[in-house]
C-alpha cells in the first residue's frame, strides 16, 4: 500500500511538458509516480534509497532533467 508524501509540478514557463510527480511511501521503499499530460507513464521504486533521493527523482522529472521514462532501467535507481 502506498501513502502519498509530496507532489511536484512542472513550470509551464520553462518549456517542459505538463508533468507531475508524486512521491509515496510504500511498505519497504519510496515510490515515484511520473505523469505527463495527466497520464501515469511510470512508477519508479527507489529501492534502498531515502526520501531525499526519491524527491530528487521527482523534481528531476518535472524540471525536464529526466527526458523520457525510456531512459530508466529497473534496478539502477
């Protein structure tokens, strides 16, 4: 079961698509849900990493640092 902790939103003035990310606490790890134009594209399990790491991932998504969900490989986070 996931419990939402924080949400991040893209800034339209920065020429980034309409993106939202939600950081949640799972049973044993943090999970970052990545949305674009209201569609959930990917849920990333942050594994052993802490909350700050998960929030950095969420912020990188909405800032456009993470260009595409295709750039992510499971287990590398």
